[in-house]
């Protein structure tokens, strides 16, 4: 399945090195975004994880953040599926309906803690469930 281009505007966020950020994620999208590059061809389409947050958390901007780290995307999606699996154990019919949706919406936001690490030339992202998961 080919990824589709996510609609703009893009809200790329690169947290500072070794700084933990906390997000309440109400839903996610996976697609492509167009990133600016410093060298030719000056733009590139990148796989992107868009994490939607409650609108009151970003009142003056679109209520989402875009991340192009594939490692972060894999970790966040694993956490999301684990939370969905726990929902299945509690309410099978509702959990299945949520899993079938392209962009499931949780009854309550999924709290995530994301940390950006730099090791030499490599940038790594860590993600784990925050409080209240």
C-alpha cells in the first residue's frame, strides 16, 4: 500500500537533544510529507507520523505534530496497538471497531513521552507511555 501525501501545513517538531516532551495523542495519521533540504533537490517526500493533540494544546496552530523518524513511528504505533489490545480485553466489540478504522480515535488521549537522543551522527527517538495510560 502506497502512502498518500498528508495535507499541509506541516508542523515538524524536532525536540532539543535529551529533552523529554509529553504529548496527549488523540489520533494519528501515517503518510508522506514534503521536507525542505539544504542540498539539491532541496525537497523530499518522507514517510511521516502525524500525531493529533487536543486543540486546546495548540490553539493558534494546527492541532498536530509531524515526525519523520521511522524509528519513532514504529515505536509509537507499537504503543498505540498495545493500548488498543488492552481496550479489546475490556470491550471486544468496541475495540474491534476502533482497530478497523483507518485513524482510530481513543476515548481519552494516549499520553506519550518522546525523547530525542543524539549519538555521534545518529539521531534516535525514544517513546513510551506517559502517566494516565
